[in-house]
C-alpha cells in the first residue's frame, strides 16, 4: 500500500518541481540588468579624442573598459 502511495504522488511532485524550476529561471532573468552608455570624449577645445580609455565602475563592483573610436558624429 505504501508503494502505491509513492507512485501516485510522483506526478504531483514532478509538477511542483517543474513549476519551481520555471520560477527560478524566470526570476534570475528578471534580475539580470543590462544597460548602455553613450557619450563623447572631448578635449578642452571641444575636439574628439580618438583612442581615449574609458572605464565605468558599476555599483556591484563590475568594471568595464573600452577605447573611443576615431569616428566623430556632428
């Protein structure tokens, strides 16, 4: 009798596991934050500075570094 109870509750347990996994996957993607940053690096005279190193420090300690391009947009 106990064995029948275990086999009968398996599909119910699997449904709960599937829902739990789905919730975990959706919540982790909701917490992932993305963003973008645009701007111009200029010198004292307003001219563009190609090849300037730009570093952004995020609040979580994440650091991203890139170099500016030579392309100027007017």
